[in-house]
């Protein structure tokens, strides 16, 4: 909490601070998506409720789309 408060006090433009914080949070989103697809597709974890192969690949494609969009956002702020 103290570190977050200190960072807020240093930021001169609150809007850009919000954008940067959301961009940093979005970096972990693909990791979470791929981990959840992996776990819900595992018979060891889910048993008979595991994802079907078609569902698993649709979810991996959606995770790939999210990853590409996050990379595009990151590149747009760097360039």
C-alpha cells in the first residue's frame, strides 16, 4: 500500500498512470488464460468434466488473440 501510494504521488499525469497500470496488469492476462485452459483440459484435474478437444483449441485461439492484442498495445506505447 505504501509503495502504491508513493507511485501515485510521483505520477504527474493520473490518466497516463492509469493507462500504464492497466497495461502492466494486462501482461499477466494471457498467462492466466493459458493456465486455466490447461487445467480445465486435464483429465487428472477435471476428470470427466474436462474440456473437449474442440473447446480446448477454441480457448487457445482466444488466448492467442488476447496475447497479440496485448503485444500490440505494448508496442504502441513504446513506439
